[in-house]
C-alpha cells in the first residue's frame, strides 16, 4: 500500500538509523504492531 507523507518521513528516518533492509523491516513491524499509525493511505471504493 502507498505511504503517506508521514510514512515516507518515518521510513526514511528508520533506513538512515538501521540501514536499508533492516530499516524497512523495523518500519513494517512497528506499523503492524500498532506503534505507528497513519502511515498508509486509505483505500477508495
């Protein structure tokens, strides 16, 4: 799913901190756990 501006900013920050591959893993793990919200765009009908 496409990311919002907030999601892009957080993803960039995590990639910088953890590295490219690990940053993505940490980002999606945090999103799935519910630690970060509002990072996915809503689906239209």
